[in-house]
């Protein structure tokens, strides 16, 4: 059931994203488009001799983008069937690879269209006017639209909810399910989402303070244009933070208090839908702003050659770190900026680490654990020797025939249906312990050694029983 719900949530997130990228990236026609595959729409493109060529490029790659979106949607349906698999790591790996590959493939026609549009532009003798920067001295950096109170209030409410989760986990607030507090799992989850809201708040302030875009010699037009754009983006950031805060509250109510995993998954699905809806509203409003001010545009800042594939900005002569995106809404980084270079490396490492983490989790899930005695040591092994316990340090050992009687809360480590490993806490005694268990075996051994408690088992009940018999004989 968990895998199915996770698949539904991921599908809710990725499919609207794919179609949104498609509709934002691939223009419908020449007249209404500010950008054509990342290339600024110039009056020269509407000339009778070139208009037909440009429109053919638009039609060609728009069709490719739509066709690819339908194919990726169909593949998503096939992948969803994999949620019936019991191997969670396999499901996660396939979904993550699908997301990465989809986000790359959906932009391939865009890159191809960008290349053709740049060729058309060069054939007309239009090139980047290097060193030419337009500045509106009346409005330079003066237009801001973010309501500080509006975005800080939900963060403050979220912090209160995080504190409530902390007091619950610490046992100060005796509400909902008992026995959860030693692991502080509720606090960790709420804090994680609250930090996401704080990050979006920071992004909101960064976007609000971006250099104003100059589209006209009329300062009032520039001010109104930038104010409308920034207000739309500011509303998106505020909506995101409020949805995030509501989800923190929903998590505390649905999971930590009621204990319903189904309600938890449903709330996650609603969370994803609300975020997608907020983005859709923002995109719709942004398109209306662009259409409204298209007729008032009489200055075109030509920096197309600094956009790699029309998506990534690399301009060493531009001192700005953040610039307006050409695909989607919001801002992106100048990869030539010193900080931009660092952020680009961090992003690349994060993507690589995510893929490696999924592979590692998969290895953990498919690699059986083993418990054996070699010489004078008890060894818990999976991929490596996790715990090596000298037999002479064992103070007591107890065989537990029904592992369901063991009540543990995970502090850190791995928690899967067929694998519990890491630092846990005994709920009966609130004592910290090391865990190396396959819950499916049905039995385990509780060991006290060198002042530390271990709960261990092997990959099967027979192997666990065999190790216990050796330990029991040694005691005798």
C-alpha cells in the first residue's frame, strides 16, 4: 500500500511538471512569444522573408515536445505498475531514474529549436551587442513586491508546530500516540519541511531583489512591468510557504497523533497537488503579464549568446549572480559568477550523491545480513562488518523468540521491512541500543556487552537460533 501511495504522489508531482515544462518551453506562435526556444523574439523574425521559416521551426519542435510529453506520460503509467513490487529500493530507483531522464528528454527538442533559432539569427546578421547594458536610473533596483509579513507569518506558525512536535517527542506534551518520543522522528520530519519553507523564503527575497528588466524607454512601463512580475512570483513563494506550513500541521495530526499512515500519504498527495496548482496559477498570471506588456516593449537586450542551449546562463562580464529564467518562472544563477560556479558544482554533486544513495539503499535491501561467530568474536555482517563484539565482553545474552515483543524507536540508521540497522532506543526503558535485525526472521538475540545493548539476528531464524545455541553453550 505504501509503494502504491508513493507512486501516486510521484506521478502527481512529475506529470504536471513535464507538461508544464512542455507548455512553457515550446511557443504556440511567433506573435505571442517573448522567447522562441530561449532566443529573444525580434521584430526581424516577423519580416515576410523570414517569418515562414521561424514559424516552421516553432511548429516542428512544438510537435516534438508534445509527442515526447505523451510518450513520457505513457511510460509513467508503466512504471506505476512497478509500485506493486515489494522491493522498495527497486521502485525508488526506477522512479528517480525516470524523473532524471524525463527532465532531460523533455528539453531535447528545446535545445534543437534553440540551435536552429540561433542559426537563423546569425544568418540575419544579428549578434550579441557585447558590452551594451541598459539601465533605468529611475527604477534601478527600486521595484519590490514581496510582502515581508505575508511570508514571515507562515514560517513563524511552522516554527510553533515544530516546537509542538519537539515537546511531544520529549514527552512534555502527552498527546496522540505514546511511545514515539525517544526517537524524535516527528520533530525531524517537521523540522525538515520547515527548513524547506525557510529556503523558499530566502529564494523569495533573492527574486524580489533581482535587477529590474528593462523593456522600454518609459520608466513607468519598466516599473509596472517588473512590479507585476515580481508580485506574481512573490505570491507563489508565499503560497508555497503557507502550503508547506499546513503540511507540517497535517503531518503532526495525521502521523504523530492519529498514527494513520494512510492519512499521512493522502496528506502528502494533497500537498503535492496544492504546490502544482500554485505553480500553474503563477505560470498563467505570468503569461498574462508578458502578453500585456509585449506591445509596450521597445528595448530588446540581446544576450542570447550567453545562454547555453537557451537554458543555462554563462556570462563572465555580468556581475549578477541571479538572472531571470528563460525556461519556467523565477531566477537562475549566472554560472560564470564565482558563487555560481560553486553552486553548479554543489548541484552536480548532489545529483550524483542522490543516485549513489539510491544504489546503496538497493544494495542494502537485496544483500542479506549474517550473524556468525569467528574465533572469539561475534560478527554482524552486511556489505561490511557492522558490529564486531568480542565474546569475552558479553555480559548477558537473551534469546527472544517473538521479535514483535521488541519495541524500538529508530534514532538514526536504516528502517526497512526486512532490515533494521543503526542506533535505536528501547521504548520500555528509553535506553539506547545498536540494532542489526531482519524482522522477517521472527526471532532475535538481545546482548549486553561493554555497557552497550545490541539487538541482533541473522538472515534466517535457523541461523539466529544456531548462534544463540553457541552463546548459550559458552555460558554453560
